[in-house]
């Protein structure tokens, strides 16, 4: 039978907890699921950032509701006027914005759907599948991000003309069906968000590769797909350079049509602002409808799976 010596030291149990005064809560007490409370400086900073973000849209509304003479006055107006409807109607008729919006919805919708489909499949292949040359192919995909898009304008324009797509929406849709950024984005997300165990369990149950993609990969990738879809749709909606070269004035997208409003020698700035306001409203509508899913996807992507 062993005995403990009186001189034997006690085991080290770590630093003693800080004393808490009875009736007084600890200074820092943050548990799981709790949020930090912001001080006055936080609210002031958020108000300044919020006003700075909203002001360009508000100024567009103000400028679109006055005539050009009032917009060019010094100091400029800061309160909306009474010519908003007249300027909106003039911009709609002069730039044929109805057809331009329909064309832009078709272009942005097709590009977004194709980007989500192809980039998710490619990201899954690069993230979870083993095949020869995977690293070299991924390096080549990332390397395409360093090539300026202006370098491909001339050969791409000649290719679209040879196919017979000059001036048609196909010439804007097909060259941007898949992008290197989308492939890289989905690959990085699926590396952490999709465990190998789920794929192996599905294959043990007899699921084919298509079934694995449909029932396992797509549900796991949904948050990242929402974020990528938003970024792709906004980029396709606001794209001007290539649609301006590929399309004509009879079949424009919204940005090309807005360029026609300001192409005159003395453009009416109030009408131009009215057209810009019309082009912004669909994006705001998309964010209002899908805002919760988009923010949820951003937050899910910020947490390591």
C-alpha cells in the first residue's frame, strides 16, 4: 500500500478562476450563440456607411425628378421634384428600355443558370474526385483569371460573326456560360462543406454519380450557389463592354440602351438618370426577394464546415 508524503506537491490544476463579486456580473461574458453589443461609435460608423451607400441611389432619384437646368444648378437640388414620371416615360421611349430589359433578363438569367450548373459540377470534380492532371487543370483554370478580357475581343468577335450570331443575344450568352472564378469559388467551398463520408455513404447505398450530385452535392452547395448566382447576375446585368460590341441598337441590353441616352452631343442628364433608375429597380427587386437566402449563403460560407 502506497502512502503520500506530506511534502509531495499537489497537481497543477491551472490558473485559478477570477473572483466574481457577489451581485455583480463579470465584465466579459460571451457564450455560444450570444452576440457582442455595439457601443455608440459602432452605431455612428454604421449610420455613416449606410448613408454613404444609399446616397448615390437617392441622388439618382432626385436628379431624375427635375429638369436638366435644375440638376445643373449650383448648389444642386437635394429634394425630389415633380418631373419623375415625365422623365421616366421619356427615358423609356427614347431608349426602348422595355425591349432592353427583356433582353437583359434573358441574357443574365441564362448566364446565371449555366454558371451555377457548370461551375458546381466542375467545382465538385476538382474538390472531391481523383483523376490525372487535376492539379494542372486547376492551375490552368486559375491562370485564365490573369488574362485581360480585352485580348479576346477581336477573335471572339470574328468567331461570333463566322457563326452568324452577330447582333444576336447568343453572342453575349455563350462566351460567358462558365467562368474561372465560379469554378474556383465552388471548389474552395466544397472542399470544406462536403465531407467524403456523405459521398461514400451514398455510393454504398447504390447511388449513381448523377444521384450523388443531385441528392448530396447540390444541397451541400446551395449556400455558395446563392452567393455565386447573385454575383453572376449582377455582373451580367451591368456588363457593357462586350454587349456594346456584339449587339446593335435594334437589339440592345439595358446598359447598351443607357449608353444610347448619353450618346448625343448634349444629353439630358435628368433623362439619363431616369434611365439609370429604371435599370436599378430590377436588381433591387431581386435582392428584396432573395435577400434572406443570399445573406444566409454568405454567412454559411464564412463558417468553416
